[in-house]
């Protein structure tokens, strides 16, 4: 990675610093709300999911889509770097911008499940799987945004990825291998949980590497 690419990654972290801080703060606050009781757990869980989804959408919109609209990409591409370098900087920079608050929110949620006595520890695998899915969900959206120039298609992807979270929660949560242990006293990592986790990690790897293989080779990137 050359010095210009490293500077662009640092630029992403600086420009999106308020998104990073706001996402981490919202994640921690939502977990604190979830610790207030049964009603608080429902409200806090919804706040937690909403905060992570909103962070991903904002980073995709302002980090890629808005840059295209304002044509600031023209200045960046005038620097001594290739389209591949630009894509690499975008993927690494925006992924880091999301990963930092995502990690804070995810760790806070897992600590809540383990530390709060009236929350069954059996929720730990589901919480981990949901957190990893949220990371995969963002990387899929970012990958799509880098590949597609149409605002309509990007907006459609935002809607679909947001809907996907609800579908995921119902479908995965209903799997017998997980559902049977959700309210148990100890976390159970069985074949169902490991299979879902492996699939999610595979999606993360694919979504993160695909722009380097396709978007970086395009001649009409602007």
C-alpha cells in the first residue's frame, strides 16, 4: 500500500469521525437501555439494530454515493494512484469506519447478555451471529455501492439489506439448533450455529474482495 492510499484511508477515518463516534455511542447507549428491564431490553435491542444499520447506510451514502454526486472523486483520481488503489482505500477506510463502532456495540451486547442475570446466556451465539451478519450486511451494501452508479439501484440495495435484517432474525432465530437453546443457562455452539457463522464469514470475505477483482478493473469507474 503506497503512501497516497494510506492517506486516503486516514482521510476516511477523519471525515467520518463523527459517524464513528456516534455509532459507538449509540451502540453503548442502546445496550444500557436494554439493561433496564424487560421493556428496556426490547427497546434497547431495537435501538441497537437501528444504530448499526443507520451507520452502514450513512457510510455508504456519504462515503461513496455523495462523493460521486459532488465529483470530488475527480480530484482523488487525479492523484498519483490507480483505480485499484482508490477502491482499496475506499474499502479499507469505510470498512474501518464501520468496524470500530460495530465492534464496540457487539462487545457491549455480548457483555450485557453474560453479565445480566435475567438475560439467559443461551442468547450469546445468536447475538454473535446477528452481530457478524450486520457486518456482512454492511460489506455487501458497500460492495454493491462501489459496483453500481445508479442511485435507484443503490437505494434498492439499501431497502433490501435493511429488510434482510428482519428476515434474518426470524429465519435464523427459528432454526431448531438455535431456538432450542436461546433461553438456556449456557451458550451452546452446535453444528447449526457454526454453519451459519461460516456462511456469514464467507459472505464477508466475498463482499470485501469482490471490489478488488471487479470494480478496480473498470475503466468507467466515475
